[in-house]
C-alpha cells in the first residue's frame, strides 16, 4: 500500500507540469493580446501599447516567457490580476471556500442518494423503483444544469418563496443564512451526478450480484442484508469509487456554470469573469487551482480504490 | 467400490421437479419432471454435458435459481420437509448448516475483498449466533487443519488471491462444512478447475470427510473418471431429464441408455491422450431446450433411433433390473455393450 | 448460458425501445426545425419594439423576448444553430479520432505522443478546458466546435485504439495480412469496421454532450455571439426576465433536454444492441 501510494504521488508531479504547460500554451499561443483587455476600448497609441506589452513581458520570446513563468506559478504565484488589481493567489484563496462547499455538498448529496438508489434498483431489477430510478437518472443527465437552476429559482424562490434566489453568505452570518443559499445550487449541481452514480451503481451491483461468491454467500445461509451490504457492496464499491472520482471532476466543471446562475462568488465565477474580460493571470490561476482540486481528488480516489481492493493494497 | 453400506432412508428426495425460465415462445423447461433421491452416507454422481441442467438442479435444491427462472412444480423433500414450501428465513437456516455447496471455481466462489477467516467465520455467525469470536476462531482453525491446510492461523488473515487454487478449494470445503451438521453436501464440479495432482488430493479429501461425517453427497461432474473413483450411484442427465440411474459398477459394466454408452465410449484411452477426460465427443450437440423435439430428446444423436416410436413419445424411466433405471423405448432391444478394456477408468 | 437465453430476448426488445424512441424524438426535432420555417413566416432576428416580452399567444406561440423577437422562431432556428454546432463538432471528432486512434493503435511511438497529449487533455475538469480555450480564441461558432472537439476527441481515440489493438492480432486480420493485403486496406476493410459499433455509441453520447457544452458556453457569454439564436443564448438572455417573463426560459431548456435525452437514448440503445452485457454501463 505504501509503495503504491508513493508511486501514485510521484506520478502526480509530471501531471502538474503538463497541466501548467497546457494552460500556458493555450492562453499564449493564440491570437489576441491580453493588452487589449487592460486598455479596454480606449483608443491608445502604439507607443502606449508597446509599453504595456513590455511591462507584461509579452515582447520576449515565448520560451523565455515560459521559463520565467513556470517556476513562479509552481510556487502558486500567478502574478497580479489585471481586472482586480490584486495578487491572483489572494483572489483565488478568497473564493476557494465557496467552490469547495458547493462541490463537496453536491458530492455528498449525489453519493447519499445515488448509491442507495442504484443498489435498490439493482436488487429490485425490473421493478417500479428500477423504472422510476431509470427515468430520474435519464432526465438528470439530460437537463442542462444551469437551466435546471433557473427552474428551481422560479419554483422555490419566485413562486413558493421558500428559499433565497441567489447570492452567498459566509457561514459567519449563521449556518442557515449560509446553508439556505446553498440548497438550490447543490440540487442543481447534483442531479446529473446522482443520475450518473445511480446508473453506475446499478450496473455494477447487477454484475456483482451475479458473481459466484454472492451465490456462495447465499448458499452459506447468510441473511440477505449481509449478502448485499457485505459481500456485494464491498466489491461493487471498488468500481463505484472510480465513478465517484470522475463525477467529482464533472461536478467541478459544472460548478463553474452553477456559480454563475446563483451568483455564488466562487472560483467558477472568477474564471468566467476572467475569461470574459481576458484577465489571463487570473484565468490561468483559477483554472490551475480548479484542476489541482480535481487532480488531488483523483489521487485520493485512487488511494481509496487501492484501500478497498486488497489485490492492490498488498503489492501486486 | 461397494455401495450402500449402512444406508438408511433418503436424506433428499426430489419428486417430479420442474424448473422453468421464461422464453420468447413460452417457458423453457430447464429441468423436466425430475425424480431423484440420495440416501444418508451415499455419494450420488450426477453426470451430463454442460447445459443439461445439472447446475440448475443444485441451485434448485438450495432454492437459489437465478431469476427469472423458478421451480414451477414438484417437491424437494429434505428429511421429509418440502424445501419448496419453506419461508425465506427457514430456508436460510438450512443453507450452509444442513445443506452446503461447493462450487466449481474456487477462484470465484471466494469473495476477493474479504479475508479467509471472515468468510468461514461468518457462516458460524449466521448459524451459531451464541458462539463468541474466540470459539469461532478455534472451530475454524480446527477445520482448516482437518481439510489439510498448513499454517492455518496465518491463512485466516489472508485474502483469496494470496492462496493457490488447491488451497482455495480446501478453504471452500471448510466453509461448506464449518457448521459440522451438514447432512447433504452438493459438490458442483469441485475438481474441474484444478490441475490433476491437486484434483486427486481434493477427491481424496472429499471421500474421507464424507465417510467421517456420514454425509449424503450430490457430486455433479462431467468427468466419468471422478465418478468411477468416488460415487456409489450415478444419475445421467440429458436435456433437463434423468436418462439413466444405476449403481456405479452397473453403469460402467453394462450401461443401458445409448447416451450413457456414448459417454463411456468417448472416454480417453489409457496410455493415449489426456488422463483427464474432456467433454465426451458424441456426434451432434446438446439440443436447444427452447425447442426440444417431441419424443426422446436424444433422438437426433442416437445411433439406435427408430423413426416412429422414438419421435412420437417421451420414453419413461423404467427399471431394467434392480437399481438400474433407463429412459429409452428400446432398452430391451439394444445390443450388449462392450467397453474396450483399455477405456475402463 | 441457459440463464441468459430468455433475458437476451428481453434485452433485444428493450434495446429497440430505447433506440426507437430516441431516434423518434431526434427525428421529430429535426423534422420540426426543417418544416416549421416552410409553414410559417419565421424570422428569429426581426425586432418589434411594440411587442416586447409578450406572453404566449396565438400570434406568438411561445411569446416574445425583450426585443420583441418571436421566441418560437428563435427556438426553431436555435435548433439549426445548436444542432449544427454539435454535429460539426461530432463529425470532426469522429474523423480525427478515428485517424489518430488507428495510428495510435499501430505505432508505438505515435501512441506515446498521442496518448500523452490526450491524457493531459482529460486531466481538466470537463468544461473548464472549453472555457479556457474560448477565452483565448474568442467566442465564435467555429471556436465552440473546436473546443468541443478537443475535449471529446481523446475518448474517441481511446476507443478506436483499443479496438485496433484488439483486432490487429485477430486471426482473420493476420490471415488477410499474410495474403498480402496492404495496410490501408487492411485497416479500412478488416479492422476498423469492428470499431464502428463502440465509436457510434460514443459519438451519440458525444453529440449529446456537445449540445450541453455549447449551451453552457453560450450561457456564459463564451459561446456563440449574439444575436445568434442558439438555445444557450436564449436561456442566457431570459435570465434577466425570469420573474417577469418566465416563458422565455422554458422552451429553450426543454429543447436542449429533449435533444440530449434522445441522443442518450440512442447511445444506450446502440450499446445494448451491440453488447447486452454492458447494459446501463455509463461511458465516461
């Protein structure tokens, strides 16, 4: 287990470099200079243009820029935000908790609903619950999350007035002030994930329930509860965990949109603002941190996978 | 081998059992009107090609037929109690305690995610809830030694993938017998997945445990060599029906049914070929159960068939001499069977 | 074996049900978007300042937006735009994915390069890469196509590569090679047809996903520039009027959902038809 963990963590390092490089390449090698973002629509003479370009180091060869940029960003320093006029890292750190809360809550809801739903559908295969679950998950994966978000606002905020429509309150304002504003975004974000996890759990459980060792567990006279929860689920979990990891990455992508729908000041909203305003330092930083979260989650999932799978846990 | 020493009444008696699966054009009979009984202390061999319904029979006895299949008729009397009439809880109490099973693949019948000790111990937990952890462990260790596993205490904390095939199958056998009260052991191809030397050891273990515990054993296999070594009586199954039942020597000396003869003829010759008998090569293949021919199901492959009689009606299982039952219209007319001397398993 | 006999037929029926209903919805959407402009005088861009934000009526089936534009007309033409973008992206993905996947499956060094690049593209949480690309190259239809392509092509490459590796060693392919059939012909005639099934399944899901991504990008203002009536743009425009004119929000979202649902059904149906064992396995 330990060797495996060390190997996985070491493999993490090149991935970080590749990610950073890709971010650099995509944002630099394309037409359109970020200088335009700084000056906006004001008419500026060529001299002033050049000056700003020089200030940003954009006049130097691309490789030189890269070699200067990489060591800097590895330490987390993405420079000054053009739009906010503050260090990028500072802006990002401020917004991290919002995105974390949103994606984590959505993840918890997705697992808490999706896994049991998938298990029940697999046990009562072909039954009413299986059918309803299938319709539910198909819809969940087809509805665009941002539209769903607006529909939720329309029903629960505008019509019923049960919950606030949008906005964010830090938890210091009180748990309910914080949580109440998270409910709708979390539902909007988690529906597709619930569908995905439920379907995957169902098919994995069906596969596992057909295995010899499950028949054997029944033939041993174990209570059905033990057969399902101990023998089947423990093996199914090995596969379900990988899906949960992938779903989390999807959730992070989805959070970008959901934060915009519900006006949550998270990383996603920051990235979109930066993208629209072509605030490259902020965009690079935001995307890197978001990707980093996804990568770390993947790492955790891999280690959890190893933990649940004794074949990996003990060497080969 | 001398059969029937000290045999009393039947432990298991199956009467007119039907197992069906829904099919495209109506239900498909996987097991059709099957009668069979196993006496205390008896090893009954059940032979047949794959797909003939032997495994389904094993599943039916434990009431573990995979849905949507189910037993649609008949009785399975275990010590006089009809298993098909029991409620779920009472059936569960019989499984693993009174009736146990050993499956073909020791690789897949052990749960890869659980430790060996846990997988054996949980049987006791389910059936002997009054036992404490230490007692369970002591019983498990004792049995593991009985089934010939060395360093048993180390094995308890190992996972299945850390063990060899032979040891795994010993673990499965221990798992089946841990309750100590097993009256009927169903062994579904227990040695097929093992290599030859291990195969012999496991068979020996089987016969020894069977004799010690006076269990009834239903030994399912397609390997007549295994049958010859271990079984007292043999039932031959074809397309969901029993086609012949005989005492083991009777069967090898003078098989009654053309299918049984075909199986014996296709045994590998001594000195040639493989010592392990492969699927018997009888011309043709197992019929599709979804559309069986109207008469004898072996008709298509039978060298002795008669167009009118054999196609018209399903032959009955008739007693041709004491202890030998044959399902063939022509059993009286068939020529005497001569098994080449070097074929004798 | 025997246990799967009856269930196979059940799956066959169910498969057809999913495939048929999915195709039916999709064809209905396509047919509607083609026929509607022929039957009605529809102009998705015509501005009528006197008829702003009208509720649905006989004149305007789905009401009007803040510029007095006919929502029904915009929905119909939105189908053209949204499906066109998704279709272009899917086609591009298919062509490039099959080529790169085939190359990747045959040559070790090409595999190393292509594999590395596609793996690193997959590292990014889905949508984020698309945002980055569009922020860099600017909102435009062709750029959306490009972004969707870049995000999805690694998956297609993987699938094709796996099929090529699986079949290239198959006896019938080796036999074809031994009688002197050229490499191109070998791939085109003997190997790739085997990959068609899995690739078709994946492209169905990819198509659905492309619709969602386009809508999401347009919603964020990074997709198709206004006044293009893409469904995503319509939702984006409607958000300001969610309290006063909620009907503006319903129709485009429902259309996206229907289109995505139909394509997911087609993908599910195709997959089950190809391999009933994989029923409801989600492809990611």
